[in-house]
């Protein structure tokens, strides 16, 4: 395995013909925004898939403290807002001159990692696309790399993590996702001469000791290597892409799109803050989402972690979101024309903690039961409303049929059955908005679908939940409105 720059940068733009661009005409992508904007920025498979799972797993799982930015915070002497990571590092591991970030790598063994087990969990969780963080800001590549010696095949686990997951995920019929966050690597850690990070042999890990021109080339070479080795269906980019030469970004995207075209593969790329124009790729919202229907499809990534010490990577004692919270957020996102990406936080040994696995399993139980209201849907004319009783409702649509998704059970919270007939008025489901005659309303999730009495008028739709109707879910409740 050599450590030289990846030579494919010299042949980045291939001359393959793309047959599925947004104009419907064939083209070869050139490294210019005018050419790249011909690419279909959000393929239909993305809009159908709706839900994906990925994982922040890297060397930062070894200290397992504060968050995945440990490499930065351990070097920050003025780290008052980040839970004292610098002072704690000195107390636990000693001076930076004696124990640097690279000293965690031998402890990052991943001895219990199983791509098959991860992929099984993704499927059980109802994901339609999945994959790993290929590299975070810390400069450690999770694939078999010829660009950098600091990679999971040559160090740490000594396995091609990205490659193993790509095979396991595709084997199960899911689209393969990966993310690249290495654009921040160059400015993430300001190396001081007294720190061991100034040693040239660690330059490609810490980034900043490298001449910027060489680092820029390494950024590009890593992107091209991931594309050529693993052919992701979706590549996610973090913020700070403005730190990369625009010409390098365009070269990488042209290669990615042309390489995908040669394989008859429809791909997408995401970014934040418009770093990649949104007529070229898809906009991502981190831990947030639009509160109304977006004109353009988007991605929202949320971490399973929450609480005082919020982290995307595993930390000891981390708080975990509930399955109910995550499904509610998924429903909100989908009703507003988005897709949700859920992040998991594996431990250094490669296991996904049991509390996270339980949450994912519960999400999957809901999706495998009620998923027809999520998968392959599109936004309704309005994303949702609140009933007169203050119950939160969201809408999705598939063909003519409309799905009513109650985040709050109309019959009363905590009740397992309705005590009496319960009429619920949905003012946004007018005859004009429904664009057709209501044929039937059914409550999903029961062994026998319940036919629900209804009254459709120009003023809205009223459904009446019969007395003694059993509550079908502890998370969210779906009614299907069939339209003639």
C-alpha cells in the first residue's frame, strides 16, 4: 500500500454518456456549474426511500467524551464551552506532547464490528438507504485508502469498513450511502511546534501541517477514491466546503456523475448552506427541517443522541432520543417534502449499544406496519394542521389517496381504546384539496382494517372513530383516505 496521492485526479472527468439528466437528453458532465446543473439533483429513488440510517464511527469513539470533535477540543486550551475536554485530556492521558490524538488509533480496534449485523439492523429499522461516515474531520479514513496511511485498513481495525458495509448493505437491497466531512480537516487543529502533531509523519492526519496546495489535492483524491472504489448512491458533505477550491469540487462532481452514468446509476450529493448549488445537489438540514412544504426535496439528518452532552459519535453516558420522537420528526419531514437520515453512534469496539438498537427496532416496527404512509409518498397540498382539540396531524399522498397521520391519538392520550364515538374534524381535507370523491376511510395497523365512518364536504372531512376502537400504535396513528 503506497502513500502517494491518488493518481486518478489526473483522469477525473470521464467521457461517459449520461442518459437520465433532468432535461431528458444525453450529456457528458464537465467540471462547470452550467454543465453540472443538468444533473438530476434528487432522483426519484431518493424521494421514494424517505428514511436512511448512517453511523458516526471513528477514532473519536475511543476517548468517548464530549463529542466527535474530540481532536479539536483536546487541543483547545480555551475550551470553556466544550465540557473541559482539554483539561480532562491532560488529566486522563497526560500532556499532548506525550499522548496525541494519533495515540488513540491503536485502541480503535473494532474487534466486534460486523457489517452483516449493522446491515440487518438497518433493514429492521426500516431504512431504505444506509452506510457509514467515510471520514470525519479527524483525518482518519474508514476505507482501504492509497491516499493516506491513516486509514482503517492499515491501522486500528485493519479492515475496510466502508467496503464491508457497502457489500452488506447492497446485498440486502438498500441503496448505499456514505458521508465525507474532511473539508474541515485542514483548519480543524492548529498545530503548535511543541505538540507531537507537528511531526511530518502525522501531517496527513492533522491536516494543518501540510502545505495547503497538497492538502487540497488530498481532499480531491479522497473523494475520487471513494467514488471509484464504492460507487455510493448518495454522498453527504458536511459544512465548510467553502474551504475547498471550487475547481476541485467541480472536478470531483463531474467525475462522480460521469462514473455513475457509466454504471446506469442515479446518484445524488448533499451539502449545507449552498456550498454545492441546490440545482446540482440536495440541500441538507442538520438537526432541523423546514416547518412548511419545501418547493425542493431536502434531506434532514438527526442524531439518535440528545441531551446535555450532545454528540453524533458515541460518548459514555450519552442521552438517547425515543423512537416516538424520531418517528414524529420523520412524519413532519416527509409531509414537508423531505427525507430523514438518522445517525447512530457505535462504540469503539464496533458494537451499536443496546439502547440505540432498541430504538431503531421500535422505529422499524412502526415503519413496517405503517410505512405505506411514508414510503413512495409525496406532499399533500398542506403538510398538516391541528384539530379543534389540539391534536397534531400531518398529511402525505400517494397517487390520489391521502394519509392522515395523527401524532396524538384523537381518542385521548394514554387510552388503549376509545370510550365513545369520537368525531374528528379535519378542515384542510376539503373537497377542493382532496381533488376527488372520498370512497373510504380506513384505520391502518389492525389485524382487520377498521372502516371509519366519514362525512366529506366542501368545508372539510369529518371522521368518526367508533367506540371501543383499539389504539393501533403507541407512536403515531394512520388513517387512509381512498379517493375515487
